[in-house]
C-alpha cells in the first residue's frame, strides 16, 4: 500500500484513474478518519470551502459531501437547484465553474452531460470531484461501494458480485465495474436486453474480468455473495414507452431471499422505487443504509486527502 498521498490536489473524475493500491489507501484513510477525535478531525478542513454544483437532483451525494466537509471543520457553498442561480439565465457551465472556482478550495460537480467533469477539470484551478457525469461515471460512489463490500464481507477478492437493473444508463454501474477490475471477482450482469451494459464501455474489461450476462435474476441469485441493485432510470429514457416496458421488471423480496445464500449482502446506491421490498430493510441482508453511512466517512477521508498532503 502506498504511503504517499496521491490524492493531494487531485481531480476525481474517473475511478479508472486509480489503482488497487490507491483504493486501499483511501480505505485505510477512511478507517483512520473515523478513529480521530472530533477536535483532530475538525482541523483537516478548517478555513477551507467546498463548492458544489448540482445540475441534477441529489440527496445522499450532496448531503454526504456537505456533512463530510462540516466534520472536517470546513464550510460548503453551492448550487443544488439551477432555477435559483444564474444557470437559469443561461450562464454556461464554463462560466459557472470559473466563478465557483474563485470561492472554493474543491468543487463537487454533477451534470447531465457526458464528459462534463473532465471539461470542468480543465477549467478549474482547484480540484474537481465528479459526482455524476451523464451516464458515464460516479467515481466516489464506486469508492464507497467497494469500501462497503470490503467492510461488510471482509474482502473483495473471490466474491461473486451481481449487478441488476439499469445497466445501460446507470453510471454507478460503470464506475463499480471499473473499480472491480482491480480485484479477482466473478461479475454477474442482469438486465433486460434493452438495458444491457454498453459493450463499447466495457470492451477492454471483458478481456481481463470474468463477466457473465443474464436476463433473469433467479438464474444467478443462488451464486451471489453481493447483489448490487439499481433503479430503472425513467429520466434517462429517450422514449417513455420503452420505460413502461421494463419498469418493475426486477423485485427483491423475501421470496427471492429463499433461494439466496443466507449471508447475501444487498446493496443499492439509492434512491429506490419498488425494486427492493421494504420488508427487506430489517433483514441482515440489507446493507444499503450502511452503504450510505459509509459514504459520508469515505468522502470525509477523500476531502482530507485532497486538501492536505499529510492529513494522518
């Protein structure tokens, strides 16, 4: 594991920019940040400002970054509804980035356009954190997903990981797959044909990973150690009739658990609609709320690493 902090002053645009050593470095840093006394932790971001720009709705990502920055002793400013900013007047992404760059030490950006975070990183003098760029990636979600698996299962290597739902448009899916490339895992991709993974986006990974494709969850559920469930994303369908054909196609309920391993861990980046029964929430299998909690801690560690050369 590298002792040098490779995250200091670095943009977080794609999970592909980081090695297994880098990921394990941030896992270790997340453990360390949780062990700090509040007064020690609050020195890591003291006097610093996080700026955020969310062109798309967010609950967990935005709030966890704000909570993370507050726990480090810093503050947050930004835009979470474009209707109440100059974006509504037609201000360009470039100008918005340039302005918030003047007021912030690190910027969190979510945008509907593919390539938006990499473009912003070229403009900004301060680090950019990609909080979702179109249907491309959501790298910090992948980091916290991997950390969740590591903490809950004790390892990532040699696990059977199923990913089910909207694999075509789900940016969390791509970042998770890119992150899993660093580990020896079996990946089961489950989706209707119309929402199958974009082949061009994982072409190079299929040559080095054991990736299997299925249409029916019942076919794979008995084999899985981890099930990563994703929402069918109505807002990304160009044709609403196509959405109507696939909505509700997969549902995780008690009946499905009957044929699963007893220690199956069920994850979800949230929000969910009806793809996971609320009856699952109180089972030992449900770890999606733990996953959200881990997100705040990992993002605290990530911000500490970006803002400080030697935070721990």
